[in-house]
C-alpha cells in the first residue's frame, strides 16, 4: 500500500504491431518520440515514468499512450486515460505537459489532447455487449 501511495504518473507507450511501426506510419519518427518521452521522464525528478508494452488493441487509433494516474491522482478520482493518434510533436508535448503537471486526478489535460482521448478496448466490449471486437 505504501508503494502505491508514492507511485508517480506512468506513461504506458504501445509499441506492438502497429504503434511505433515505421512501415505502417512512415511519417512519424517513433524512435525520436520514445527518446523524448524517456528524456522528459528522467528530467521530471520522479514526477512521471515511461514504460513500453506490447499491443494494447485499438490499432486503428495508433499510436496509443495510456496515462496512468499517480497514487495521489488515483485517490483524487483519476483513472487511466487512453490517448490515440499520438504521433506528432504537438501530441507528445501535450502528454508530457500533462504528466509533469500531475496527470489524471491532479491536473486538467490540455483541451487539444482531450480530442484524442479514446475508450479502452475492454470498455468498448462492455458497452457493446461483446458485439464489437478490438482490432489487432
């Protein structure tokens, strides 16, 4: 319980089959984006961390980044926020700014970033009664 209380904001960056794939999205420098995220996390004095994961599911909305709240943010009602189409510098800047400001439950996201919020695949399945599958 003590470790969760001190947990920072975590950016979970999808690098599965479509996200981060230069053949699928050749106009985006995926390696540069990941380098920027890691560098900003290092410079954040522990306010947020970055980790990568395999395919998160909504491939038609790649690149996906999930912003998980800090322990304090979760206590204040913040929940994991899924962001789709996070491929350009502006989206990366907005995500980094929000994470540095405290993320879900602590700070309001930039309004332009809110336009990129997506539903997690499990929530889509629950809302449709399992009639719609997450694309892979």
